[in-house]
């Protein structure tokens, strides 16, 4: 069975993300998939990625916790007959 779009995206992110990165670069590092402002809101609600830390006053994320978070927001389409 071929990989799903979600699996493809997660594999791409796993290969391309650095071990740690600042929140302000999330949009470019995820190819526009995740917005830094959304992450700021999720962090304030305590529902953001695990492993968040600060460098001076800047929020940074660890790759593993961030990928787990991305898994929770991605969903494959259930529609049959859709072609890409």
C-alpha cells in the first residue's frame, strides 16, 4: 500500500527539520503548514508542542515534540475517487 499524504508530509518534515528551531521560523520550515501565531495560541493554552524552551525571550521547539504535535493536526482525506 502506498504511503498516505500525511505519512509523506511527516517523512519530509522529519528529514528536513533541524533538531531545534525558533517559533518564528516554523512557517518556512513547514512549507506554510503551521503558523507561528497558531503555535503561540496553542502554547498559551498548554496544548502546543512538547519540549518548548526559551533562548533569551524567543520560543524554540525540539523536533520530536513538534512532529508529535503535527501528527495531531494532520488528517488524511477519506474521500474516495479524489485524484491528485
